[in-house]
C-alpha cells in the first residue's frame, strides 16, 4: 500500500512544489524559486494558510485558489482539480496533483518522481480528521448491533458518509494562471486551440460529404436517371454527415462557452483594477455604456468568429470544387472576388457603425446624466433651455443611422447577388459541347453552397464589426487586468501571519511623513506635507473644513491612492513590500457614503466582503455580534431572512443610517489593526451615535475618525 506521507511535500518546500506543478502542466510563470529569497514558511492554519499559499503562488505569477467541497464529492473533485495541491490533514503535508488517468491521480513527489495513486486513498487521507471522531462514536454503538466485522465495517463507512455528506472539506488549492496573464496562454491551458482545430476538421468533412451528396444527386438527375444506386449513395452521404454536423455544433458551443468564461473573468478582474481616477472622471452614463458593451463583445465576437472560421473552411473547399467544374478557375476566382467584395462592404459597415454607436452612446450618456441631475436641472435651468441641442443630436444620429443601415443592407444582399454572378461565371462554358452531367451538377451545387457560405461570412463579419466597435469601450477594462500588481514576498506574509513580527511601544503602527497628492489635471496638490503617526491603541480624531483634503488623506493611508511624495510605512514596511492586498488587510476603511456601496446580495455577503470567503461558522457569529453592538438588531428582526436577506437596490432597502452602520460593521469584521472611518456617524442620532462609537472604541485596535468640526 502506498504511503502518502512519503509522497507529500513539507510546507517549507511548498513554493518549490508550486513551481514544479507549473512546469509539469505547462503554466507560464513570471518568477522562479531560484531568484527568490529563502521562504519563511510557518505552520499556519485556516485562512492564514490560505493567504500564505495565495501569496506564494502570486510571487511565481500563478494563482492558487482555495476551495471547499462537500464531503460526498471529494473523490470526484480530486479527479478534476489537477493541477492542485491538497493538504493531508493528519500529517500537515501537501500532495502535488498534476493529472489523472482513469480512477488514479498523478502525483509528483519531492524527489520529482511521478507516481500514480488511487483517488480513493487520497480522499481517505484528506477526510480522516473529519471522519475519525464520528467513526469512533458509531463503531462503539455498532459493535453490539452488527456482530459480523465485515458487515460492520461496510455499515460504518456508509453511516459516516451519510452523516458527513454535506460537511465542507477544506485544504484544497487549484493552481491556475491569473486572469491578467496572456489570453492565448489561458486558451491553451483550457484546450481551446485543439477544439478549434477539431471544429475546422469536422466542418470540412461535413461540408465535403454535403458536396458528395449533391454530386450523386446531380449526376443522377442530369445523367441517365436516378436509379437505386444513385439514391443509395446520396442517402449514405447525408447519413454520414449527421455525426459530423452534431460534433460541429457541440464543439461550437463548447468553444464559445469556454472563451466567454475566460473573457468575463478577465473583464471582471479589470473592472476591479481599473484606475480610480478614470472611474471618477466618467459619468454614470459612460459607466453604464461600458457595462453594456462588455456583454456585446462576448456575444458578437464569439459567434461571429465561429461563423467566419466555418465560412473560410467552406470557401477553401468550394474553390477546389468550382475549379474542376465547367467554369474552371474563373468560376473559383469569381467566388473569391465576391468574398473580398463582401469583406470590403463589411469594413464600410464597421466604420459607419462606429460613428452610429458613438452618436447613440452620446445620446444615452446625455440622457442618463440628465436623469441623474433631474432635480438640479429643474431648480437651476430655465425651462426654455431644457431641450437645447437635443434636436441637433437627434438629427446627427438619424443621419449616421441611415448611412449605416444602407451599408448593412448591402452586406446582407451580397449572398443573394452571388447567384447571378455565379451563374454568369459558368453558363458560357455550357455553350461548348462535352460538358458532363457531373460537372454541371458540381457547378450548380457549388454556386448554391457558395451563397450559403457568403451568407455565413456576411453574418460573421457583421457580428465581428459590432464586437470591434464594442471593444473600444471594453478595452480599458481588459487591459487593466494585465497591469501587474505588487506581490509581497511569501517571507513577509508568513512572518506577519504567524505573528513573528512584534512591535514595541516605540514602533508606530502607521507612520506617514510629508505626504503630497494632487489629482490629475490640477496644478495644486490637495494634500501638502501631511504627517500622522498612529500607535496600537490610539484613537485619533481628524477634523477640518469641507473640501480640505481629509478624505483624500484617508484614502492615502488606506492604500486606495498612492502618494506622489513623502514616506508612508505600515508596521515598518512600505507599500512595495506589503503589496496592495497585504496593506488593505491591515487597514480597514469605511469611506464616505458616496464612495461606499451596498451590493444587491445578502446582508451577510455585504458584511463579510473583507473576510475570507466562503464564510465559516465563526464568521456568522462575529457578524451577528457586531450588528447587535451597532444597534442593528431591530433591523435583523424586521427582515424575513435575517442576515441572509437580500439587500440593495433590488432587495431590502436600507436607510441612510442603516447603510452607515453596515459600512462600519464591514470594516470592523475585516479584523484590521487600524480602522479609518470617514464621516461614518454623520447620519446617526445622538443615542445611536454613542452606541456605535462605544462598539468601535472597544473593537478597533487603532482608530482614526474623520469628521467636520
């Protein structure tokens, strides 16, 4: 029997194991363990271990995603998860999974040997700590009920599985490349190029069989007549094409779904990383337009790309077929020339469609902005000027729309016009004697199939042009995902998570000296030579006039913006050392009302956004205690589902004061060492303010409160 402990990696070599997994599975890496410092790994547990593994993978340019699975699904998960690392709970070591074969898992050992082990054996080791107490209790009871040891063992195993079926098993990490990595590398890892090649081959065979069916039918009709042999050959060709047609449709769906998933994932990551100043400069209408165009890129580009690929395959086959018909090479060149003309018309559609889309977006943006500022407009603008420039904008839109519609109609008509061109290309050859019935059938069939191929090409190009226009709006989000983030060394992460880095009373928790920050396009800085020193246990009140830069200074301290000059240290470490994730985990912030948001999700989700996800039982307990301490008990009692109630614009509506306390609770539950509250108590009555302030003072290790004088 295989000893799994001998095949597992110690935590001190876990980063090396990640690099080995990347090499075995062809994952690209940005760094190597050869250029890294010594890895200061420690015996960590739970979320702390998850954070360290994520940091170690990020250092290598990879992504280690911790996940949980139901007890009853562990074995199936192990067969699907590779490349992955799995923690053996009993030994505190890690198995490196790099593949599967049948019911066995391929494992790489610390000696770099490739070994195959049964998935059931790994599952038993992973679940041993969870199953052992339950099995011990049941075994005592079953000893007097089931006398046969073999039957007792079977009943015990089944009972343990039934009792633990819905319990969550942790300690598993899937190793992937991050969403911001090369998109081609991501497609290659998902096997998409191989599927595309198979799609092209399958469609080519299907198309060739369709031509064969047309050839046999045409030869019989134009020849001596349709006898049984011709009909049998025709039927065989059609029946043979059915499996390839089914395979083509299935592959098309799989490819579109896989690429769409990668694209959505990357755009979502880019939306979270996009420059904050860009978001602030754009209005609500422009942001709404970007969100709408993201779905258009996926739908149009993928379906249009597949149509274009299939049309190219058909043109390649038809070029050969038409060249051997009575029209010869001229018939084939006519098809190619008409296809190029279709592409030229599609290009004109793209150019005019871009102008039409810009005009439409401008009108939409103006409408949304006017709706947002409707009350201000009623109060400050004369009614006679409410509709200024609207008629000009509408006339401009109608003009570009008519031009675009004309070119789009021409593009749709190109396949039908090919009938006349195709017939004219081979009809003169019929005047000469000696044209066989089979050749005539090939030319007629090729012309008809060419029209279908041109229709597919025109449809694909129209969708691709729409996707290219929408891409202009999505491109900043797509590119933002590729911007590399600062990754802290796993040594720093391990030292922090293990609590090895202790600070005495002379070492400040936060040290800001002479910070300077100016917004883009503004000559004068908002923050000038600002300094602040905060120790553990400090309670700091930051006051100042409205517009004086208090919130900007707070965003610098919280890591939401980067100072352009000055020194900023957190626990003696700078931003480059800790990275954005490490910095923001140590500082919890509740920005002003307009910079904070309630997502349309459960109340619990909005509370625990800053914690490890999915939540554990302790997270639910902590969230309930914090909500009660902030005076939200009455709200939780009113909501039918309590903490699991849907809130936000599409759910339970929260008042201004309830939202403010939700933001404070969210920051408290982050378990940060420093809490920054920016006017979080402005909407509270004196009694609730006193209750919330008492809660914050008791729970925050260090506190900075921003308020008006």
